[in-house]
């Protein structure tokens, strides 16, 4: 059996015997007809980063064929702030490769993500998912490689404190039950996400946990496997939808907000990236099993555009309560190996020559796995407020930009650090590094300065860039500044943007 099909949790994959990427309209109709499916849902990401839903009752085979072929009309001005009411009609068309059985629906339902088309039948140039598609296409056109990524989705689960088995404050990393209270919820979320087609690497409890006002706050993380960037973005928005629904149905609250109180760990959305060739070979490492020149050039692009990328990855005032010195969230534009104080980290790779598993387990047959496939680089600035499609599109642009830079290798060399830059003895290093923006207005300014790079080759639509800048500049900066020294104001802002993204 094909390795993409064996053990896959998506019910359509199991039934049809083919990977999701090969689903056709006829496949969707066959599954619906053969399995008593009564409804179809269209879901699509809007300007607030959340999935919206349109429900269809299957009245007849003719009607099913119609909606799967023609899609439906929606009001674009209600979905995106940069679309005017005078020209707001859009089409939504389902992408069959995203089909899954809705794990929450009492009535048997197949759900698909959709893409937006304009009145002339062309992809909506300003839509987030099409922006990502364009960014990936241009990256491949320039490099001959495919941009792949994966997310580390961090979130807090919240419930009343029962006083039993209290966890150690801010020491919840990989904690087990009963000190970690939401492991069962997380594993159920992982199971449901897998059923929708998400490729999960693992899940665990995270560092953050605390009790406040008789309420337990516990941080969790679900991390994905690297896939093509469009699929990675789809998986993240569906995962958020799954987690929120399961929390709600179990009587818990959940938030992906970047910061929910002072002095406690915030939640990021770290994105790991790699570049693969047409045969699926990871090009992040060279023959010497060290970071390749093309990977270093890609990092150079991230170094150059990192301040502007915050406009897509850190989209409300509470984002900048997380990006402060002396935390694991970055503030300086630099990169390093295995260093959690930097903006871009090169994680520990399986670069040793020995088979650690066989050494640990005598009698085990050695498997000569290509461990170079696992190497990624990770950008650590973004958080759960991000529109993941626009964020990943900006990363694809940055990697391509670095590839094009004549002095890319020098930029990478000049921004590399191998120490804790916040230690006093490393002040000289810190002094020469560029800084990330400290608020929404500064992020807007950085995007304005770099917009020509993002708009080049028609990747980012000017109207979408204008919309992002307008949104960032709409926040009350005096209020956000006051919140940095006034816990009451900070908490009010946290409550306002508690369910961002």
C-alpha cells in the first residue's frame, strides 16, 4: 500500500485509496453517495484569520454536482476589510484536495476549504490563500525548489481550579497528568486534526501554566510535519478550529493570544522552514552535513525582511507584550544554532554518523534513514494573531529575496550569533544588531518601507498591503504604550484580543 495512504486518518483517503492531493470532484461525489453523507460545508479563511462556514443540504445529485462545480457567491466586504461594498461579490470554489468528514457534525457532513474568485472568474489577487500560492510559485520559479514549512501551534486552555495536583508555576514543559490537566483534550484534538488531513509531528504540554483568581491556565503545543506551505497553512487554520470546538464542547476556554498576563509565558507560532528539490530532497544541508549556502542565503532574506514580517505575524498590540528582552521570544534580528534567544534558530539536527537507536537497543536492525531530510530553520517571532497564509507568503518572499541577494552569504555571516545576546558581556554584539518593531505602528512603517519587495512579481496585492498597514495603524498606540507599565490596561487589551487569529 502507498505510504501516503497506509495509516492515514482521513476517512476519504481510507475509502478512496488515494492521497488527498489527488481527490477529484468525482471522488467527492462517490464518497458522499456511497456513505450516506447528507451535507456539504464550504470553509474559507477571512481577513481576521478565522475560518468561515457555508452549509449546503444535498438535495439531489444534480445539486451536488452544481455546488462542487460552480461554487457559491459570498459578500467579500464582510470577509475582508480592503474590499468595498460596491464591488463585493466573490465566488468561493471548493478545493477537493482539502476534503474531510466533519468530526463535529451530528449530520454526516463533508467539509472542504475554498478559494476566492472575482467577478471575471479569476483568482482573487488579494486573498490570503492566493497570495501564498503566488509567493510559493515565484519562489519555485527563482530557485527550482519547493517551499515547505510547519507550525508550532501554542495555546492556553483555561478552567476553574479544583485544587488537585497543582503544577509548578512556569514549569509545565512536557509535563504528564495529573499535573498537566489537559493532555487528554490535546490528544483528542490531535486525533481530530489528523482526520481532517493535518500531518502532526507531536503534541505536549508547554512551559506556561499558572493559577489566577481560582482559574487554571495551562499552555499546550501541537507541532506539525513539514509539508508544502499551502497545506501547512490549511492545517493550522483547521487545527485552530478543531481546538476551539473541542474546548467549547468540553466546557473549557482556549486562546491563541500572544500574551495573556504579565510575567508568564506567552504563546508563539514558530514556523519551521525547509526547501526541497523536485525529488523531495531537503536542500538545507550541504554534502558536509552543515547548513548549505542556499539555506544561509534564505536566512539572509529573513534577516533583511524580519522587521516587515512582523506586520503579518504580530498583528495586534498584545503581540508586542510578548516580544520583550530576556524571554524566549526574540527582539533582535539575528540567527544561531540551537539558540532560543535568536530570531531564527537552526534546531538540533540528526547530523551524527551513528545510529543512536541501535546503540541504545541491542539487536535492533539499523535503518539507514536520510536524517538530512529533518533539518529545518525556525523563525520565532510570529504568534497566534497572524493570518497564517499571509505570514507564510511573507516568509516565501523573504527566502526568495535572500536567494537573490548578491551579498546574501555576508548578511548571514554578519547576523550570526552563538551566545546569549542578553548577557552583559555580549553587549557589543547586541549593539550592532537590528531590532524588531516594538509596536503595531512600527511594524506598519517597516512594511511600508519594504512593500515593493513583497509586491514584486505580483505576489502581494497593493490593496492587501494597504489593508494590513491601515489595520496596524488603527490601534491606539498611547493605550498600548501605557499597558507596558500598567497591568490593568494590559489586562483590558488582553481581554479585547483574547480570541485573535
